[in-house]
C-alpha cells in the first residue's frame, strides 16, 4: 500500500491539529492571557504569539528571548509561578501558569 493510501480517512493527516479548541492550555504572561498547545515549551508558545523578548540584560538593558532553544544558554530566563530563573525553552506550558518577564515596560522589546 502506498503512503498516500495509508493517509486516507482516519490516518495521521486526519488527526486533530495541536492548538485546536479542544487542545489548548491557558496561561498568562505579565498579566496578559495567552493560549498554547499542550506540551509546547513556554518559549515556543511566546514566540508563536509574537513575543520574542521577555528579559533585559543587566548591562545595557538589551532585550533577550530564545537563543539556543535547547537549554544550553540562559538568554530565555523568566519567572514561572513565582520560581525565578526558569529557562523558557525547557519548561512546558501548564494550565493556569503565571509567567513573568523582566523587561522594563518602556524598552520596546515586547510585542
């Protein structure tokens, strides 16, 4: 049987897409409600919403967000449910999660 035939009705192509209304997680980022797909990292969820920077460097206040995306660097740090210095690329989104960035409101780095 060809691959095309295997993907007929009920196959993988017909499966529900992540992020559909039945499969969303609601969280908040700096008080703003957002939705994401279950299993998605915080970093990818924020980037999907157009939020690409959520902290500033101590020296120069330069905006930072995802850089490596695999937990090697520390550019994506944020506060998750009160726990500081969490890497956005490693933490999975959860229902009701409260996420806080550390960018100053007037630095223009957030969407």
